[in-house]
C-alpha cells in the first residue's frame, strides 16, 4: 500500500501530482494508485487513466534497478468542467441533451446550454421545464455521471382531409338490393318497393369541404408543409341547384327521379312505359326511363339518365348516361363466336339479378346479385356477383374485366367451364401518368427558381417604387410565381395519390372468391396469369411479383 503523502495537489490546486521512487515504493498496481485518489482532497478530480497506466509501467520497470533510486513525477488526476452535448434525430424532429457532471470543475449552467443550442441551430420546440429538470439533476450526480433527456420536439404537419360528397337520397339501383319485407318477416323478391322520386327542395347531396391541414416545423425552425386535401367538384345537373343559403348542398328544383353523375346530382323527368316491344318501338329519351314490364328482342332503349327495367331484358340493347337497373334478368344468346345478342352500356353502374349471354359495359361498378353466366362484362371499377347476404353469386363462363377487382361467391363451375377473369390491367398507364406529373412538378420548380432569381436581381425597391411600369412588372412576376406554386402544390398532392395507388396497386385490386374457384378459371392480374388446375376454397388471388398468389389467411 502506498503512503498517502506520495500524492499532493498542484500549486493551483487543479491537479493531483504523484511523486514516487520505484526502489522505495515499487512495485505498484493501478489499484494502489487509484486508492491514493480516494483521499478527500482528490475524490472530485478526474483520474487520468493513461497517466496512471504509464506510472505503473515505469515504476515497475525501474524497480530494483539503479535508476529506480530516483524520484518519478506524474500528473494522475485533474479538475474537469462539466460538459453538454446535443444529439439530433435523423429526421430533425427531436433533440436530446446529455449533461455530464464536473470533476471538481465548473458545472454546466443554463447559459452554457443556450450557447450549445444556438451553435447547433436548435430554435423550435424547446421545452424549458425539461431543460431545467436536467440542470437540477446535476446537483445530485456524482462526478463524471450523466443525465439525459429530450429537450426539443418538432411538430408534424397535419395533412388536410379530402372533400367528401355524401348523397342524401336513394338511387334506383339500390332498390335491387332492398326487396320488401312482408308482414310475416319474409322477403318478397319481386316487390322492390315504390319508385324512388324526389320533390322540389329535397336535399340531394351534401359536400363536406376539403381541409387545408396545418404546417409543422422541425427543431431547426424549418417549416414542414402539409398536403392540403383534394377538392371534389359538386355541380348541379338538370333539375337541381345549389341551396340558396348553403353552397355545399344540392337540392332538387323539380319533381322526378334522382340520378347521380360524375360531378353531382340531377333530377330527371321520368318516362314510364309498360313494355318496350315492336308496338312501342325503340325508345330514346332525355331523362330517366322506367319500364314496368320487359324489353323485348331486337329493341333499343337510350336515356340521358337512368334506365330501370322491372322485368326482363331479352336480346335487346340499352344505353344510359346514368345507371342501368334490371330488377329481374338479362337474357341473351350467342350469335357468333364472340358476339352476344344483348348489349347493355352505362356511364354509371349496371345492376341486375341474373345475366346470361350478354355484353355489359359500365364505367362504374357492375353488380349481379345471383348469376353472371357466359357473358362479356367490362367495368371501369369493380364487378361483384353476390347477394346482399354474401351467400349466393356465381360467375361462370365468359370474360369478366374490371379495373379495380372482381368479387364473387364462386368462380367457374364443377364442370370445369372455362371462365376468364381480368383485373388491375392499367398499372403501366398509372406509372406513365406518375412520370408526367413528376416531370411537370420538376419543370415548375425550375421555373419558380428562375423567377425568384429574377426578383432577387431587381434593383433596390427605392429605385423603382415610383415607376408604374416596373411596379406592374413586379406584380405580374409575383402573381405568376404564386400561381405556379399553387399549381405545383396541387400536382404534388395528385402525385402523392398516384404514387400511393401505384405502390399499392396489386394489394388493392384483387380477385376475391368467398367460397370457390373451380378448375379451368383463367386469372389475369396485371401481367400475372394462372389457369386453375384444382379447386380453391375461399381466397383472394393477388399479383405478387408478377405471379398469381392465393391468399387464404382471411378466410
């Protein structure tokens, strides 16, 4: 054990100095020297480990040798001020502070912290209570110990909500899924209730406006721009207008049948016919048509609104700018190899209970509640073959093509009838639109920067503020920049939405079987293809890495 007197404070009391004679006091160990520093005068000093190791090495090397009779000198400890360090998260949204207690030196105080924050350019989201709490902890920390905590947090931008259009009246197509209940609780599938009509001043649709959201900031004070919600146009069609006290409401101005279109609602005159046959002739009406009976072979029906048929359509043609709703069945036959005798085309949706050997084309959804047999069906949205309870709905034979997915209770049949399904075929077009948006946004960024550069090169305002021509030129440049920035933000929102659709394209647009996919069903999802060789139970068919994958996990 070494004599306590071997170590003493330096003249300025800032260091601990070891004076030792190897032949007298050696050999020594690190523990021997560290034990000297446990004395009251030295406990607050910072041990200099390299110096202690050097002392041990030199003393032991000279111990017992002639040079070992001379005194060696080492500085083995010193006073050390406290320290503060700031670490910033990668996203610049959070800063944490670590304070180290002093070894006999000056402890960290609030001015030291403020200077460090200023050096690191941390200016937003600071919490004074959290900073003061860390400073207070210093008073109970042993020398060299640390305390740490988050002292600044940014604010995440809150994106806006998209505008929402909420229809407040039922449509003719919804009657198909709502057969009337009898007094005894049973359902009469032939009774679909009264015709849906509205009267003047009835509210047709309500718009919930978009919200712009709120910007955020990071701890350096940089503004984080929010993405405003996407607006949705709501325009009154024929027979409708904006509410005089509320531009976010559409109301009926005439009695008639409500029809939903791509931008809002309209109210159509209703032409009511019992049967469309050779006695009636072809029908072409500006408005909606209600046919209480059937549409017979060879007849044509065209309307600028909805076409509702309470009976059957057989080997006929129907075209509507709205929806086509057939309460019973659509019956056709095969004329040639790929030509079918019944053709139904709708800008809106097509709804029916039963369809066979018919050509269906809708920009909106196609809904068949019982069976879709040997038909050619094309939808710009989805194809669904299912009743409201999800118990019945067979898609057998023919070709079904839907941009955003196909759902049925069962696809194909036990007889291995060839059935072709196509969905999610337009990702390439979306990617091209995404590229065009990206190029447009980049072009506007460059143009905006050029305008900013031109504005910065303007002479001092004092030199031209009396020049009317110059003032007008500057105003035009500023207006142009503001318009360009607004258009860029709009396209950036659209780009984000397109990007999300592209990235999740094959997760969102799938083929879903609630009970069966039988043998010989050809599935095309994008470029992926599979012809079923065995029966599949309830599953979702997806395009996974350009191959058809059957997911049974949610069944």
